[in-house]
C-alpha cells in the first residue's frame, strides 16, 4: 500500500518534471523570466528544450493525428495484412483502456504538478492509454512482421522499447498522469497482448472471409458504443473511443469487400520476404500516392463530417447550428447522439476509403503498391 500511494503521489510527477527541466516560476531566478510560459494559471519555465520537444513529439505518437497519418501510410506503402492486425490490436486495447478510465474515474494529478497541455485535462487518468498505445502499436508491428519479413528483429525490439519509453515518459513530463497511471497502462497492455496477438490472426481471417462480417462488425461496434461505461460526467473519452472503433470497422469492411470481389489473393512467395530498397520509379509512386491519398482523405473527411452531421440533425428534427453550439453534457442527449453518430459515420468512411476506394484509385492511375492485393 505504501508503494501504491508513493507511485500515485503528484509530487513524484513534479520531481520528474523538474529533473527534465520544467520548473515552476517561484523556483526561477528573476533574470531568467523571459522564457516563462503560462497555462491553466500555472507559470513555469522550460530549462531544457531538447526534452520539451522530444516529449511533445512522444505524446503525439499516441494522438489522433498520428493515427490518421500512420495507418493510411502503412496500408498504402508497407503491408496490409500486418496493418489489419495492428489496427485490431490498437482498437481492442484502446477500448478496454478508455473504458477502464471511465469506470475507475481517477482524476489526473493536481498541484504541484504543472500541466503543460490542456488537451486531455477533462479525461480521467487511470490507466494511461498513451502508455498502452506505446506498447501495443510498436510491439504488435514487431510481432506480426518478425516471421513475415527478413530484418534485424533485435533492432526492431530496441526501436519499440525506445518508442514506448518516450511515449510513457512524455505523459509524466507533460503532467498528465501519475507514475501509477503509466505503469498500470504498460502492465495492462502487456497482459492484453498475450491473448490478443494469436487471437487476432484468427479474427482477421474470419472478418475477411465470412459473408456476414459487415453486419457483425456494425452491430458489435454499435453495441460497444451504446454500452460504453458511463463516467458520471461528460468527458471526450467516449467520442475518442467511437472514432477508434469506427475507423477499425470501416477498414475491416473495406478489406472484406476487397477479398469478396477477388481483389485480394495469396502471394506466390513464401515468407519471410526479403526487404529491398525501392527504385526511383517506386519511390516516385510512393510519394505520389501518399500525397494524393492524404489530400483526398482530408477531402473525404470534410465531406463525410458535414453530410453526416446535417443528416443526423435532420433525422432528429434539430437545427444543426444550435446542436453544434450547445454545451457538452450527459443530459444533452441530442448533441451526444449527433456528435457520436457523426464521428462514427465519418471515421468509418475514412477507414473504408483508405483501404478500398483510394487503393482502387491508385490502381486505376497505375501508382498502386504492387503487393497490395496479395496480403492475406
């Protein structure tokens, strides 16, 4: 119990922040006050900008913009079979972690911790889902590629450990979690990986080949969102979880359609596959499809978000502007329904587009990745 309370202490986080050069203004000499920052009424100075930029980058590795960049890039340019499995691991791990947050309902650390960012302040803190993602994404990539490709697996594990460490420490540096939150997130993610990694191999095959997969995916995902744990207050956690789940659903339905229409077949080669450097032509195609893909994905996201929001407001007989400007709360049922529904539809369309619509466009333009359709 003493260790438990020690790891939960905000003062321990504050000590870690001071170690990496984040100091409250009262600790700063008057002559150094030109670098003062003020956020959430806490005045502080950054004494070491190397750690500041490193940990700001690290925390982005567990954020929405990273997902929206990493997942499409991986499918368009690296490996779809590994990508589907990694996305399934990520979705399940995040859903469990986010749900536990709203069940336990532990607040984030208070003073003397300095909160360098406001973005996650409304969410509960236990466990750290950034730490869970820091384990699940890099290590699932290693586990699903180590027998599929010829590369230095030991170096891969080193990269994964460094990745995980930077993400985890960033949450302490930014003042968003206690040490206990981070350790719990790491431990929970590691425990989940043991059953998930082999199970998801079977799930991926089932979702690709079963004729009822789209129906099952939609029903299961909607039930997951409807019966998501009630935290007793409004937080962005449920909306973020909806986005994660719906991206996965749209992506799996797109992969299912690729398989059912005969676009996907087994490779003639036997793993582990050799990794080779791309030619100038291949590199040009990579740059072109990535640039075009992201531009179109942003366009699709904008259109899907606007259309779905207006459609759902019309369905409820509500004014879209009034719903958008109304206050977030558990009692505002119309806004909750529209916001969650919009996120679900928009992100499902994004997932479907990045694995079905855009790869088929790349194929039409003759800039597709040659092995895209042989990755079961």
